[in-house]
C-alpha cells in the first residue's frame, strides 16, 4: 500500500483537485480489486474478472460521469490493456500498482512501463528516456 500511495502522490503532484480525486478513486478501485483476491491467486485472469464485475464503477471513475451508459461502460472496459498486466503477480501491493498503471494508461492513452526490470525507469536512471539492454518485462 505504501508503494501505491507514493506512486499516487508523485502522479498527483501538480494536478488539479478534480484530477487528484480521480487518482485517489483509481487507487481505491485498485485496492478493492486486488485486496479481494487472495495472494497466490493474483493472476491477470482473476484481476480481469474482478474488474469486469465492477466495470460500471470503473467507467464512472474513468469518465468522471455518474451516469455512464452500458455501451460506454463496455467500451471503456474493452479498452483496458489487460495484456500489459503480468501473468502472475506475487503480492497485493504489486497488483495495485500494476492495475492502477493499466487503468490510468487506458484513461490517458499512455504507454505502460513496468516498475521493475532492465527496461524500467528505475533501472535505467535517465529520466523519461529508457534505454533497454535486456528483455522488457
């Protein structure tokens, strides 16, 4: 949870209050999904199933509209790049981080970057440019 909170604080810095509320809602949504799946069972498939079951709430968070149509909800859900999630996620904390990144990427049309591995910004140390000397995770 601490890692997710730090990630949310970093992302929210410089954002408007409405955007900050949206990121907070996204973090709470990720917590509700990942916290409901037992550790050891955190797989892409289990996460996708939980998100699908809560697609209406997610659509409200992403769209910022309390009255989202069924068609729009389906469109938002289908736009989530679940294939960018790791097949298996070892901890609830990592699940929350990875899920939040995927959902935020869908909302903002961003490219997803994993937080660990040879191609991550944490490993490359060169700011926003990532030089990859090994296989991407």
